[in-house]
C-alpha cells in the first residue's frame, strides 16, 4: 500500500531542555524516528514534516489555551538537528497552526495527489498532536499506523490511553519492525 512517513513536531520545543515544552522522555523517541526517517529516505518513501508554525506577533486562537509558542523563526520552532527536510523532492514541510497535521493544511490534498493510502505517524505528543492527526487521517480515509516506539508524552497515562484508542478505533499500533517494513 502506498505509504508516507509523517513526522509530527520533531522540533526543539519538545527535545531541547532549554525550551518551555521540553520533557526528558521525548528524547526516547528520537532514535526510532531517526531510523524510520533514514529508511524512508533510502527507499524514496514520501516524508512529511508536519510542524507547528504560528505567525510572529499575531493573535492565534491556540494561545487562549497555551502560551505563545512555535512562532516562525523562533528557537522552539527549529527542527531537531538532522530531522528537517532534505531537498530530495520526496520530503515536504507542512506547516500547521493546530494540533492536527491535517486540519486547515494541504496535507490531505498532497497525500491524495501522490496516491498515498497509509500514513505512519511519528513524533510528539501522543495524546495531543499525534492523536488529533490520527483521527483526522482516519476521517479522511487514510489507513493510520502509529508505532509505539516513535511517540510519547509528558503524560504517559494519556499517551497509553491514546494508543489504545488508536488501535481500537482509528488505525494500528504496529510493531516497529512492521513499521519499517511498510516504508
């Protein structure tokens, strides 16, 4: 099945201890994500870098719930070194202003134009951006895979509940080996 790897918010905000949204467990997912990213690059799999990007100085509805964050050009919005898109023609940045990589972005259109039917979602946080993206992907008719090793949260119990719901209602929580094989 034609598959894309979607990296969600692999940015400094969650992975750099100097940033406000950092949590130590986030670092546990970097190596599994790196392995999938490298494999996707070797195989020519479409890679989407879905990253939160808010407009500097402008109001954003999300700031009603969360402090100002991930503004274009800010330190917390920078890619984790080695995880940004490379100019291969098979990697695309999709900026997002909400939790879901699909909501009000062109991700759905992009995937359909490329004939993609399955998305492998990786990144942070399981109970927020990963879950929202998984739910919207499912609603759009995509097969959704979320490998357990490639996502987590600073609220582990919510991450586990989200993975349980994804497996039961939305898609699959495949083994890491299955995820590698599908790319």
